[in-house]
């Protein structure tokens, strides 16, 4: 359930970021003479900045904030990889296959955004906006408390070393 809620919040920021991305992309194509992929890169960079703010202060506001420089660096690295995925698809469609009409450019930009979004969701969740360690009891007893005697299987010493209960939380 928590993952679904997280994905919904991530999706909300993402949908707004898509509007920003497409708005800047089509505005850039309409008022400049920049090549289509350069307009897309500009739009992606603007959307990345928008998305960072949305993810940090909406989707992942409850996550660890103690290493902000690490977070920003990792966000930039994974966003850059997503930028390459997103715009690589557009580049191949435009220059590899000659599909460069406004409709085709928007279609392949959309496919690139979708592919890059899957990668970014995994990367941001796993590496950038890390969960805070849980403190206190797990499964009804403290992390380092021995199991009650009635829970112990026959022949099991409740005072025996059990690394799963004495290790620090992840």
C-alpha cells in the first residue's frame, strides 16, 4: 500500500513535469531555430529542476535530508542518465529513421519520457531519496531483545547469538 501511495505521488509530480517538459519543448521548437533534440534537452533540464523540487518537497518530504549534497549529486547523475535515455530515443527516431514531423517528435519524446521515468523511479527510490532507518520495536519486540521463551522452538537457546536481531538497522 505504501509503495502504491508513493508511486501515486511520484506520478503526480511526473505528470506535472511532463507538462513542463512538453511546454518548454514545443515553445523552444516554435520560437527558436534550434534542432529538435537540442530543444528536447533544454526542456528536459527545465523539467528535471521542476521535478527535483516536487519530489523533494512533496513525494519524498519524509525521507532522509541529512545528506543533501549527496542527494543532489545522485539526483543529477540519475537525471542525466534519464536525459540520455529520453533524448536518445528521440535522436534515433529523428536522425536514424527521419521521423521529424512535430507529431512524430512529440510521440517519440513521450516514449522517451516513459522509458526514462521507469528508470528514474527505481533510481530515485533506491539511491537518492532513501528511507530513514526505523527505530524502536520490530515485530512487537526491540531489535536486540531475545525472543520470549514461548516463541523459541524446542532445543533453541533464547540467549544464543542471533545476527538477525543484533545487527544494526539497515
